C-alpha cells in the first residue's frame, strides 16, 4: 500500500496489515497497538530531528519487521547532525517511558504496557547491529578513526558477541514459559540480518 503525505512517499507492507488482523482475531490487539505506538513515537523522534537539521526524508517504508527512513541527504550531514538524528529516536522512547511510568504510578494502570513498550523499543534499537540505531550510531563514531569497512566489521563482531548470550537467554525464557518466544525470535532475526543482508550505513 502506497501513499504520499507531506512530500514523503510512504509504503506499508500488507504483511503488517495482516498481522494486525491476526492480533484482533487472537484478542491481543492491545499489546500489538502498544508496540505500534512505541515504534511510531520512535520514528517520529527521528523525523523531528531530521526536520530540525533541515534534512527531511524522501521515502518511508513500513514493513513487518522494520520502518526504514530513506534519506538521500544523510551523507551530507555533519557527524554531530547524524548522531543527533540517530539517537533522538531512542531518546524520545526513553522520555515517553519515564512520563508514562510516572503516570502509571499515579494510579493509571492502563499506561504501564505503553511505558514498557517504549522502554523495550528504545533499548532494542540501541543494540549494536547495523540495521538498528545502536549500530548506526557506532558506525558514525567509529568512522572518525577507522575506514567504513573496518567500522562495519567491528560492529558486526560486537553484535554477535552480544546476541549470542541473548539468544541463549531467549531459549531459556521459551523453555521456562513454554510460549514466550519473542526474545528468541528477535535474536534470530537480528543474527539473520547480519548473515544474509547488506546492513551498511544508510
């Protein structure tokens, strides 16, 4: 599904729409909605930072596993601008987590899932994987001392070192809960992205 808004071309995959329909059928739409809200908040943080830096995106692709903001002018930004744009997404999630959690402590129990979804989204995106903000942030910083290929190699090795124990933890959670496979699924997806995809700086 494609549409244009504010001079930006949006593409939404039908697989994401199908997942939303499945969540409605399985009566877990509230959890799905909380996750979607956290992701939208995250990407709005990036978009806001881009507008501040006068570097608006040309396209936004929304798929089942990621939201990809395509910004052709990113290479023209300064290092500080790119760091600001990359980090502002997780920062907004952390700020929203604090706000929603404080409201939850004021007897607004329904806000706890939204707060936790923002916390998880922010932490997840800070993992040092090239397809995530953490990897992109490391790449920008490391390129100040190393070549692009060396920076990517360092990030990929760091990612594997971190993802291996997380994958083991995912197996442990799955065996103990007998149904919670979310952490394991995320780890397998990130490892696959390292092995089979071109996760360069974009």
